[in-house]
C-alpha cells in the first residue's frame, strides 16, 4: 500500500507540473510574433515609422521573431481591431482616441471636446500632463502604450459649400460606428449622423448615403474624400490624437532588452509621427486644392456660431461621452496653461 500510494503521489506531481507547464509564460529567448493593425495606408509616414519600430525591435528580440503590420484598415475599423486584440488575433494597434475609448473611455477626452484647443502647443501640454493617468487606466485593462501620436485637425468636407452650423444640419454626416453617445448627442442638437465604419466613407459619399464628413486632411486625401466632397470648411473642430498600444500578454512574452527597445523607439517614433502629421496636415490641403478642393474660411461671426455650438455641447458631453473626472482635469490643465502657470 505504501508503494502504491507513493506511485500515485509521484504521478500527481508529474501531472501538476505538466499542467502548470502548459500555462507557463514564454521564455525571453523564444520567438515572439507581433501582429499590429492600423488604418494608416501602406506607404504612409505612419506605416513607415511603424516598420522602423518593428525592425529595431526584431534586432533586440532575436532570431525568429516577427513584427507584421496590417495597414489600410485590413483588420476592420478601430473597434474591430480592439476586439481582435482581446481575442488574440492581433496583439497591437495604432488607434485614434476613438479606438482607445473602446479600451477605456477616458482616452476620448483628448479628441472629442470640440474647439477646446487653439493650437498644437495646447494639445501637447495637456497630453503630457494627463498621459500618465491615461496610460495607467489602459494598463488596468491589459494594454501597454508604446507611443502617442496625432493626425491633424478635423475639418468638415461636404458635397455642397456650407459655412454655418445651421447649414450643416441639412447634411447627412458621417459618424463613427459604435459611438452611440455621440450619435445621440448630434441628433439632439439637430444634426443627421449616419454611423459608418471608416472604410465605408468613400462609398457613402459616392452613393449619397452621406454628403458630409468630418476628417483630418491627411485622411481625407488618402481616402479620396475631396472628389465627391470638394468643399472644406476651415474650422479646426478637434485634433486627431491617438496611440499605439500592445496587449500586456505579448509585452510580457518579450525579452527585457526588446521591451526596453520598444520604449526607446516608441518615444522617438511618437515625436516623429507628431512632427510629420502636423506638416502633412497642411500639405494635404494644398494637394487637394490642386485637385479642385474649395476652401470656405468662416467669417468672425460664423466662427463665433461654431464656438457657441461647441459650448452648447460641453455640458451634454461631460459624464455622458467623456468621464467627468477626465473632462474636469483637462479643463483645469488647459486653464493652467493659458494662465501662464505651466508646470514642467
């Protein structure tokens, strides 16, 4: 009996070891396969910078590891990419704040508060002051931030010329699919939002499903929106702000050297993306003008009307679209900047 009991005990220990081994994390020297999704077109500056990150990371991680980038929205919209990361089909993505909000709603604050920011200096200051909080919240949801980027100022493109908020109420306007709170807000304010994925914008403009779209000029140029929507209202509505994120699972599977390289190259790449995006924002407008884009510059009175619409939306957005504590923090930091109380 003692011998039988001893045999069973050894067998149980072996079985437990085998089961535990099945759940053991990857060793640092094991090949790691990173699959990153993005809406950025292949050949764009965003795509090339991501490729550079991948090359430096592969050298640090070692032989056999891969860093594959799926561009052009081939993995679906941003909500789709977040879902794919959660189930392991992707393990990284370059997302705007709309996509980041699918992970944690606080991230939407940097991008969705209309006409709050006057220039990039204000955006940079606020982002740097709140990024630690945002990164901590994303980390709680299982995601690591690799870099912060932006993609220009959202302007309004339309099939017919328009300069005032009242005129835009007659348009069927693109809205991000899945952003139900924003769609509801637009409807209550008298607008006609049509929720679509970004890949459906151009077909929607061509068929008349929509006849206006808020978009950054770089994205409008890449998506060829100015063909069916040849009028642009030059109002800086909101900045496109985003980040490249990675699941904690794939991050933990990397070697310490590879993680350190991602931190270093990510910080550098984020700065490069922001610099290029701001230049390309203006270059894209000039390129579309050569193709027939017509710019509507609002008068002082019309600009005031747009600011009044933004101010009207603020109390409806706080708490419903942007978490109240993040809304208040951003307003506080922005006031601090404008009052000359800048902190390092």
